[in-house]
């Protein structure tokens, strides 16, 4: 899901950059006091998750965990994901520095969307909340990746189809994992869910 | 607690993904290109473009089911191989071809001079070529292994990365409190 350097046009990169910067500013303003620990924790989960390749499906796909970030952090996902992606780019050459903004948007916007969609469910059914946010964040991220690739390839529907097909199993796995992590956190560290 | 989850992931299903690597080698008068993701999955049916030193596209093709593509060595000094995969992956690699050509010229010069003295020298040259070719072939998987090893993300980098993240947020916290 990380878009490499030298693929996207300048205008897409610039749009991504501006959106990511504004999202990050909103996110940073949202961080208060002890939230820092939470943001750092989820940022590092995101960082590690992208290195875990799940051997399902026809191609190479990995966990993203942007749903988990979204449901716990909301707008704070932006700085968390930005920092992770930056480190992934410089340490492992995943994505790239010029595409940092676009990639941040592709993963953080779904996180924020699932925060608003599924956060209200959190008191009713925790596991379901986790599953839905994990599942839909991946699918939305696929959609955003396809959208950002439009400028380089006209066959938008084809790309969207391929990306979604490849990530469908991952979306399921991620939904289940997010569900379990949320239930686990509720039992052990319930304060992380608040705020 | 989170760390336990990380470690669980790290040691059970850990393998690294999501970066295309390009492996190239010469064999005879052909250049072989092989594309694969960092975890070894081949990059199938993807666009390969070859550019010469002026930046003009000279060859275009697609990798097969095993991520392989081969083409005849073109008539230029330097080529750039570009592999574009699905979902926004792209990798470039430059390759010099000059070396092989000059070698050939030298070989022909020496043979011309010495052919009259010894007839079996031709055989020697041939043997040399055969040996060179088979060595190239034999060490190809070895080179590939080394290249793959180099590209792999290392555990230390991962642990270091987690440290960086906490450091970055810590510094931000420190300065934002003032």
C-alpha cells in the first residue's frame, strides 16, 4: 500500500502533502498530556505491522493496523502514522519521502473516518467495533490508493479491483486482530480507550 | 503488554513485505531481469522498460509468472531498467555494458596475434569463455541470495524504529510543554 517515489505526478504529491500537513496539525492540537504515550504506542504498532507480511492471497500484502489507530486515536492518527511512515521510508525504503504526504493521507483518512463511524459502537460491542474499523479502514485505504494512482493510470476500476482483491483477506485478518486487540486492551489497560 | 503482542507477531508470521527488488545478471548475450518483493514473492506480469544512456526507451516487455524477463544486450554503454509493479511499486536499476564489449575487443586482438603461433590457443579462448559463462551461471543464485539478504529489513532496524518513534514524540512533548 505504500506508493513508491517517482510514480505520482507533482500535483497529487502536493495535494497529499497539504492534506497530510493539515491533518497532522489538527491531530497534534488534539494531543493532551498523557495522550503522548498512547500515540507513540500506536505509532510503533503501525510501524511494526507494515513489516508483517501475511501469506494469504495472490500477491504480497501486509498488515496496516490503521483501523486500530483510528478507533483509539481519532485525529491523532495523522501524526502517529506520519512518523511511522517517515521511519519506514528512511529505514526500509517502503514508500518514499516525496510520497510521504500522499501515503499518510491514504492510511490516516480511513482511520479518522472509521473513528467517526464506529467509535459510537464501542460501548455496545467491542469486538465488532474493532472488526468493522479494521476491515473498513483497509478497504477505504485501498480506495484512496487507487484514487491517488488515477493520474498515472486511466484504468481506475482495474487498479481498484486488483488492490481490493489482494487486500480482502488482509482486511478480514486485520478486522479480527483489531477486534482481539481492543478486547485485550479493555481487559488489561482500559484507560487507553478513553478520550 | 503491547510489546508482548509485537514479539508474538515478530516471531510467528514475520517476513518482510512491500518493496520491489530487482535482480539482474548477464548470461551469454542476454540480460536476465528478475523482480520480487522483499519476501521473495515474484513480481508477475509487470511492465519492464529499458532505457539507454540518452533516456530513450529501447525495450519494453512484461515479466512472466516467475517474475523473470530477458532481453538481448543492446548496443549502448549504459542502460536503465525500470520495473513497475501493481499498486504503485516501482524500482530502477542502472547497468553498465561497456565492460563486456572492451573485453571482447581485447580478446580478438590477442587471438589475431597469437593464432599463427599456436593453433590450440583458440581452444583455450573457447574454454575460457565456457568457464566464464558457467561461473557466471553458477554464482548467479549466490549473488541473488546476497542481494536478497541485503534488502531484508533487519530486526535491529525495527527495534530502533520503535525507539525513534518514542523519541520523536518525547521531544515534541518536551518542547510543547514549555
